[in-house]
């Protein structure tokens, strides 16, 4: 997920989990804690520049095992196939 999308759907000082890779396209306009599977080097630099904190999901779960005050941002897009559309009729 690109930083521009993360920036658009989050608020200052929020904590989010990205179940995938964070990419460096775009900017962060506010401080965030972001846990992700992996980060591009450019994304890490931009998160730190915005005074945010990047974590691997593994390290974040050790820090916050209950996931309190955390949101998951998922960028998956579900596409309906023609065979499943036919079964809905």
C-alpha cells in the first residue's frame, strides 16, 4: 500500500497495521505508528521524516499483543468472476 493512501485514510497519532508491503509513493502529512509485513526503503525514510514509527508486524504484536487502539488497512480488491456472478442469479 502506498503512503499516499495510508495518509488519506488515517488521522494524526493513529496506529495502523498494513497486511503487506508499505511503498514510498506519496507523503505522510501526520505522525503515525505503522506495522507492516515489510517496508520499502523510501517508505521507511518518509515515515521517520514525519516523526512516525515503523514496526514489523511481529515486533508490533510483541509490543501490543491485544492490538488495542489499532486499525487494519487492507488494500485488497475483491473481483467477482463471471462464474460466481452466474451462481448469484
